[in-house]
């Protein structure tokens, strides 16, 4: 067959693959929304689970999810971005850089349950941190760090070298050049890495079973750091597998989808604001 026919076949196969992927996504989201939305109620979203009053509420789980996202990102973002800057702008030993990059790639392929076991042994047993948001967040830091490092590295590499040379030629120091020229032009990649990390944090359950715990009580932020606090995904697992409340599990799944979309929208909005400020300056 001619090259034109082969190109048409491969192009058609790509279209079919894309259509199947989109269709599966629509079916999955549609099924979750159809099963979950009817079970949503103000009482479910604003109350606490109680055996005395026979009520089920996921307010503590929503707050715990927000808490663990905040704590994890506060810790992992500066460490990961700083590591990416060092590897891209400062490191001279290429063997060391290659070894660190290989370690990052390996970490991204490790099952989350392994991170949960390591986090339990390291943070709760060796370091003596009680089960809670802090231990769970530290475990998630290990999981999400490679993602942010790699995406930030690739974004830094896309900044033209002439930008760096022009800034240095005008007399700026290297750190000033990185802070005022390189990082603003790489903000899209950094935000993308953070969004991917947040998505993994919100959707993670296996690693948090051993570190954050199963607690369904409503705790304040500081108290939840060192007390058993179940996130939405852990609560979904508990209600679906241990209590047989599939209707509540589907409602939690809807909340997880909406929460992920909201966080991504806020991150994208923040990135656009930063780009506008950069252009205005």
C-alpha cells in the first residue's frame, strides 16, 4: 500500500483511540454523577457521623482533605522547586544529576501502599509522630516530590538560554537572574506540576490508611495534625467496603471530582494572574 493509505489508516486509528478515551471518561464521570448526585444533601455535607443520632456526615473528611493538601504543598513545593533549580542551573556533576533524575523516575513508579508502609515506619514509629494530617502529609511529600521536580526541570529547560545570558550581561547575579527571569517564564510548568501533585494528594487513600488514619471526628486544624483524621478517599473506602454504604461512597466521589476541579481552576487562575503581572512589569 502507498504511504498515503498508511497515513490514513494510522490517522483513523488515532482518532478512534482518542474517541474511545473520551467516551470512557464520559461514561465513568456520568455513572458517578448519576449515582452520587441524588445522595448529596446539605446534612451530609455539613454534619458529623454519629452513632448516637444515627447520622452520616462528611464535613470532617472535607476539612481533612483540605488540610492535608495545604500542609503537603507548603512542604513539598519549595523543596521540589529548589531541587529542580539546583539540578538545572547549578549542578555541574552530570553523573550526580543523572543519578538524582533516575531516582526520581523510580520513585514515581513505586506503588502508593509502599509509601504508606514506609511513612508509617519512618514518621509514626521511628520519629514518634502520631497518626494524623502531619504524618500523612509527610508521606505524600515523598510521593509528590518527583512529579514536581521533573515538571519544573522540563519547564526551566524550555526557557531560552539567551534570556539568561542577557540578564547576566546586564550585571545581575545568578540568583537574581533565576528569580526574576527564569522562574517567571517557567511558571506554567511549575503550576502544572503542582496541579498534578494536588490531584494525587486528593485521590490518594492507600498511603493514608497507615499514616493519616481512619478518624471521622471533627477536629480543628492544629489538633488534626496529630490525631487520626480520615480524608475523603479514606472515608470513601470505609463507607464502601466496611459499612456497605455505597450511596455515601458515590456522594463522596462526586465531592472529590468537584474539589479537584475547583483546586485546578484556582491554580490555573493564579498562574494567569502571575503571567499578567510578569507582562505588566
